[in-house]
């Protein structure tokens, strides 16, 4: 494997913000254990997301809803212990941040015991985001397709195609930034809308199924290695098919993100 792409200094949200300002794309992959964490880290991936997607790819559920905060702390701790450079972002699981105080009660151990550098929560939870930031907890927002709300929206569908819906997503994104979030993930929204949001915000915007004009890209590791249970999402790509090892597949993914070769039109909406 190629050595670390940059210095071994542990990355912070300030580094990611500087990358946006410099026009350098941010690469992100999910990981749930120490071995994959170390491999991804050594390939130079800037952000490791410990996603509640572990409920599907690790635990075998048909959604992310059964994942608990205990699960998230455990898997985040495994990931954080093995990486030396990458920024560690961890999901707040379903029903763990209904109120500001509940969010704090769950986010604090995710950082203290789990080792996360930032927590991610779905939706425009402005009061919750603001409260967490006031308590010194960095927050990443998540708009577009919200897997934890899949039962409310009737399935895994592209969001923001209608003008009113698109306008609301832009407004929510601006409000999330104003509340103090340091990062935003956009999932399954039209590429043109994602580009508009990325340009409107000063914080980095990372896309998944949101086109090539976001400040960075994230994929579920098991999807890009084509080893997930079930079908691989349209917005993902099998990077292992053209590589001779998992390590090379991850390196190829990073390079494809950096050179804006991924995502291509067929991975976008």
C-alpha cells in the first residue's frame, strides 16, 4: 500500500474547512472495526464515518433503526483506536437526539468513550445542533434522504426534486450552518441542487448520491467493495472490480474523488 498521502498529523474540522477553501475534494468512507479503519487511514482517506449503516451491513437488519447508542460507542471506539490521521465522525442513532438534553446525554459518551471527533444527526434539528455546539460537541448535519426517517417518507427515495422541497433543503442547510454545524452531508438529492447548496455554505458539504460538485464524497465501504447484503445503490460504484486488492480499491476510490472522476453521471440524479 502507498504510504499516508499527507503528514501523520491527526486531521481536524479546521483541516477539512481549509480543504474546501483550497478546492481540494474530501474523501470519506465508512468503517466499523479496527482493521478496516487502519486500512482506510493508511490509504489517505480524510474522514472515516462510523455510520449507523452498520445495522444493515454488520448486524443484518433491513434498516438502521435497530442500532443503539451502545452499538455506536463500541464500533466508534474500535475505529478511533486504529486510525492515526483520519477525522472520525460518528452517527447518532435513531431516537437518540429527540431533545437537546437527550442529544447531549448520548453524544457525550460517543466522544468520551467512543473517541469520535464529531457526531452526525439527521434532519434540520436546529435547536439540538445549537445546544450541542454550545456544549463543545462538533456537529455534522445530514439532509436529503434520511435513512432514520425511511418509514415516514415511504422508502429510499431521491429528495428535493420538487421546487418547494428543493427550496426547503437549501433553507435547512443554511440554518444548520447558522446553528454552528461544521459539516453537512447531502444524500440522494439532484446534483444541481447539491451544487447550489455547496456553493451557498462556507462549511464543507459531503455528498452521497448528490453529484460531483459537493466538497467531498462518502460511500459505505461494503458497497464500494460490492460485498453488502442486498443490492448496491445506484450512487455507489464497485471499486474492487478493477483492483487486485481491497487496499488498491480504496486508493482508487480516493484518487477518483480527488480527480472528480467519481461520481460520474450514472451515479447522480
